[in-house]
């Protein structure tokens, strides 16, 4: 259970067009799975995402779910994003529950040394 299940969750998130220079989602502490961290090449918080380079995401294609869902949900709206549609609160919470289940499983396996 690595990226396959997470990618299935990504498919449930509507596409979104962000205004050039929008970096609102890059200034929040985020959660991610161990496999997403590996895809990003690591992560160290210092007040903004370390992958924000010259106002743009340097790991955009490999960004974690929380970055993808920002601006596409009734719960995480952004005035500078235009999603195909907004996820309802219920849809968002269901995706986040499933994501947390996957993350918890991966963290448990990581602690067990697998």
C-alpha cells in the first residue's frame, strides 16, 4: 500500500487553476504520508514549504494530497483558485479519513521497519 491508493484519492480531487503567484497553500504546516515525502525528496518546515521556489511549487506534480485539496473544497477555499467544482464538506472529510487511514498504516509499517 504505497502510492497506488493515494493516487486513487488524488483522482477524486477536482482539477483547479490557481492564479499565477498564488502560494497560499505553501504557508501552512502540512501532513503527508511517508511515500509522499519520498516523492517530494524530503520536507523541512521553516515557515513556508521548502519546495516553494521563486513563488512556485518545485514539486507540483508530486505535491501531497493536502496541497492538492486546498482551494477545491468547501472546507479549504482559496480566493485565488478556480476549481472545476468544490468538493462538499462530506466528500472532503471522506477523502481525509481515507488519507489518514493510509498515512497511519504507512507510519506503522515505517516504525516496524518495513
